């Protein structure tokens, strides 16, 4: 398992268990992150933390990585199974498979993208 895959697996575990500070520590201070829930992008660790606080107030996501692909340009693409539920009621909102693409710098996530179909 590559060091990049190890870092990303740690980040998914932290995210899924609600250990936000642990997940944020695995990000570059100038991380560029998609705001997949509201639209647009957020920049920097503080902005990601604030975005996740808003998101977790409305929805609960469980994102399980299924495959890691090292791309020729150095990016890592992760096939994930994502289950999203409404916070409070636990009502299922979606159950899907999607792809995330990461770029790491100095062992930290510097950019993440959610790929379309």
C-alpha cells in the first residue's frame, strides 16, 4: 500500500467517525476542497472545517473507499461507496458509488475533486 493510500484511508476513517480535526490535519493548510453539498469550492483548513460543520448539521455521510488508482499525473483516484442520510431522522437520501480524485503535496491533501459520471 502506497503512503498516499495510507493517508487517504486515514482521512476516510476520520471523516466517517466524525474525527474532523484528525481529517483536517491530513490536509495542506491551503487545501482546495469541493463543496459538493452546497456547490462551489472552499479553500483552506478553516473553510473545510466550517463547511463540514454546516454539512453535518443537515446530513450524515458514510464514505467507504473501495479502490485506489494511482494516475499517471500523480493524482490518486478513489472509487467510493457513499451513503447519505438526513441528520436527525436517519432517512436515506442517497446510496451511490462515486469517484474522488486527490492531489497530495508533502504528504498532505492539497486538492480533492468529485468526479462526474
